[in-house]
C-alpha cells in the first residue's frame, strides 16, 4: 500500500494547473477522527480471537493514546496502527471500503464537499493530505473523484500488516513537506494554493500554503488563525435527516468579527 501519485495535472489548454486546494480529512471534511476508523476496523475484523487481541492491544495503549492526542499526532497514529498487526492486506482493503461506504460517506460535511467542487471549478485541483490510512482514503477519493492524496501507509510483510507505519508519518511538518514536494513536482505555485485544516497540529501544513483556512478549528488553531488574519470556516452537519436546510450549514468567520457578524 502506498501514497497515490499521478502525472502533473493540466487544464484543457495543456498548461499546468494554476493551483491546488489541499484538504485535511478528519474534522475538516468529515465530523469523524482516526479513532472512529480504528474502532470500526477493530470491531469488524471478523475473527473473534483477532478482535479480542486487537481490542486488548488498544486498551493497553490507552495511556499512550491519551498522551499522544494532546502532545504528538505521530505517536497517536503509531499507537492506533499497532493494533492492526497481523491483519491481511486484503482484509484491510475490504474494511476500508466498508468504513467509507457505511460510516465515512455519511459523515462528510455537505458544505465541505460543495467547497471542494467549487474550488475544482475554478481550477484548484483537490488533494487530500491526511493521517488516515491509505486503505480508507483511497475509496473516499474514488467516490469524490480526487486523483491525488497523501495518507499514512502500513509496512507490509508476507501480505500482512506489521503494525508499523512507513515513513513519512503524515502529521504536522510532514504534511507541509509533502505539499511542498507535490507542488514542485506538479509545477504549482504554493502562493496560489489553498489549505484547509481543523487542528493546531496542522499549523505547519497551513503556513506552507498561500491561502490557509481554518475549518472548525480547535481553540489553539482558532487563536493562531485570528492572529494571522486567516478566514475561519465552520461546517455544521445536522443530525436531523428531515431538515435539508439545516444540514451542512457553513459559517465564515473573519478576523475582527464574531461568527454572527458582530464587531
């Protein structure tokens, strides 16, 4: 399993694309996080002894997870992926598709997907840059017709996951470095590229791009965005399936104004 790359994207006149829009996934395009994905996969492995073993590993890692969530996203990714040691690649691909179909697709913010499409129409090719595993991100990208993404990859031995992540682990600085490399490879001007993320851990990723936008930001990212005069987007996914108007509402919060427009 590897990060998907494609040939440089070009517009209809054969010229390099004017820019790209880089999106984080968890918390930005969807109201889920990596822990949701890990729990879904672990509880749907199929083999009861495998499920018990994996859940036991996850439970034993709880203190490290608590620390990682607050201190180091790389560690969080590593701890969660350790639980997949021994699972076959074929089964992970199946579970990734199931998670995308049954869970992830239903938790995408409608306004976020509208944003992706609006940016695409003005020449900003969408690119996902996420700490989620590639076997989950790949089916989502197929669904959204997104060609390029960067995601975490498990090291595989004898067609089974080792539980270890292949470098680079997609978090913080690594996300930023990947975007710079991608832009260079695809002849894109970073000053014309947009970035969307929800977490303070993604600050290096946002800083690397010409047009950073904080989406549903945590308190630290919101403060950083306000101090840098970045726009702030707030997506809301209604839980009321009968109300189309409430579903996917988006609020733009600009520095110097509250979300309701008051000074």
